[in-house]
C-alpha cells in the first residue's frame, strides 16, 4: 500500500489523542498535518508526536476557500475532522472540492439552535457517491464504537435485535467542583436539551434529564443514569428496523446536576445572545471561557469510564441478551496520550476510523454511519489500540480481550 497523507482539523482534547495515535501508524501515513484555529495548540501537541512527521497550520474551518487551499497544498488523501460540530458542513464541502475522504466524530449542529440530526450531512450523500469518496460520520465512542458494537452484535449474536440501551458512565474524579469532559459548549447544549428515545415506531420526547434509573456498570457498580437524546439513536433506528426500542443513558453525579441547574436558572447556559458592555455575547460561550479546558483535566483524573450497548433480541428462535462494553482508565489514557479518558475514548476510534478509510479497508462511496461498514476489522484493532472490549451473552462472558 502507498502511504497516505492525513489532515487532522482541531487541536483540542480529541485532536491531541487522534494525532498522537495516528502519528504512531508509520506503515499507513507518510505525513500528517494538524491544523486548527490556534496554531500554538497544534505546535504543542505536534512536538511530542511521532514517528510519522507532523506539520502544523492555522486554519479557520468555517472558511471553505481557506480549507481547500490548505488541503491542496498538503496533497491530503484523508481528512479527520475533530473541530466542533459547527464546522462539519464547510469541511465536507472542502473535501468534495479537493477529492479527499472525510471522517468526523459528531453530527452537524447549527450554531444558533441546539438541534442534533443527521439530515444536514446525509444531504451530501449523492455528491460523495458521485465523487467516489467515503464520508464516515461519527467515528468517536458514542457515536462511533457504540454503533460498531451494535453492528457486531447484529452480525454475530442476533437474528433480530429488539431492544437497545446504550449506557455511558464516567466514574472518574478530576478533583474540580465543576468541569465538562469535552467541549463545554457542546456538552452543555447536549444535556440541557429535551430527552428523546425511540419506542414502538415513535420518538418520545421528555423534559431534560426527566427520566433516570440506576444502571449497574461492570467493575464500577450502580450509578444513577439519565436518559438523553444521542445522535447514534437516529442512524441505528434507521439501519436496524427490527428495533422496538432504543435509548441512551449517561451518568451524572448529584453535584454536577446541581451546578448545571444553578447555571441554567441564572441563564448562563443560554445560547441566546445578550448585550454586554456594548458587545453581543452568548452566555454559554462566556461560560466555556471560564470553565477548565477539558484537556487540562488529565493529570489528576482517577477512576474509569464504562461505555457499552445492552441489547435484547432473538437468536435461533430463543430470547437472548448481549452486552458489549469497554472500560477505560483515566490514568492509562493519560500515560498513553496525556489526555483523560473522555478525550481518549473519542480520539482512539477517530484515529482508527480514519486509518481504515486510508487503507481502503472501509471503502464505501457516499455518506455513511459506522454501522454501515463491516464491524470486524474495526473491533480487531480497537483493543490493541488501547480500548479492549468484552462481550457478555445471556449474563456470561462470551469474549474478552
Ligand atoms: P475542544 O473544544 O477541546 O477542541 C476543539 C478544537 O477545534 C479546538 O482546537 C478549536 O480551536 C478547534 N476549532 C474550533 N472552531 C474552529 C474553527 N472554526 N476552525 C478551526 N478550528 C476550530 O473539543 P474536543 O476535542 O473535546 O471535541 C472535539 C469534537 O469531538 C467535538 O465535535 C465533539 O463534539 C466531539 N466529541 C465526540 C465524542 C464521541 O464520542 N463521538 C465525544 C467527545 C467529543 P481553539 O483551540 O482555537 O479553540
């Protein structure tokens, strides 16, 4: 295989992990360019990454022309977008104009409405297909690995899958009274919107954090978990029409929810602009500026995350349950990439998804979600890359790395 040229856009928590992991793939990449809004952040990460040579650049990823010029001058084959969801469409447009494959980890959101759906990106389907280019959407952990776990269970363990619960626990402690684990603006927008889940052919809307229950996480124990809408539900329900119900659950501590409620009550999580000293500012963006950078949480983070898919359905005319999950330690993540586990569990699958597309192992012209590809090659490499996973069938361990 000819070695490939990879551009990574975004030098935050996830960009740091994706770059360090990709730069160790010397059989796949000839050179990597890390580009973001703030070049100094790219330089700080790049100087510790290798052995693949890494160069850096400043770019405004909202500007299609600037992106096109950068992609052309670097002669990229593949682009990994780990900037913010607001940049997805401009980056996809630039990939089409330059003939480059596209990978991201989060679906497009319009900056002025907290609205998560794939329609904006699925609308690029015909153009990517005609160009013979692969777009891989949502190659993080959730979305991402959770879609692949679902596809793997559908392929190997079920004839028909009926119930899906994606369960996401962060049982880590970073020692701060309030901080978010990834971009605070995106995180708070996600949590403060209405909950939504799929049941018997309908989408049911709930108040924010209205439904919660205790979920037992492997090697962690019971944790209160809150029903949220998460974007992979939309594509999984579309691609697995036998699903009768699909829900997403995430843990939050009581202290986190209390902080969030206070911030909401006083208007600090609003995305409606307000006038402050003659300037228009968005309260949520201001809040982001005063909260700790997610990438700064790593050194003191202890404990682990556990994210997985709990499924129920039919195999050989019998009821069956299947739970596939990964537990990831914050300290291991920090030792490997100087990042906490939330950035790690996103950056590792982002680097892996990009490498499968770069090698042509995942090659499907058009705009695709993760579950539309064969899950086996992805899961063969996920454990060795740092995220081992386990399968429990009918309550018994069936496979573990
Ligand atoms: P950060 O805020 O830490 O990093 C975002 C980076 O993008 C920053 O370096 C920022 O630049 C850069 N950026 C923002 N706007 C632009 C722009 N217009 N042009 C160029 N660069 C820009 O976020 P994270 O690393 O935590 O998250 C990255 C992505 O990963 C997000 O889309 C997030 O939603 C997604 N994610 C996905 C998960 C999954 O499991 N699927 C889980 C967690 C995150 P600057 O440094 O100047 O601010």
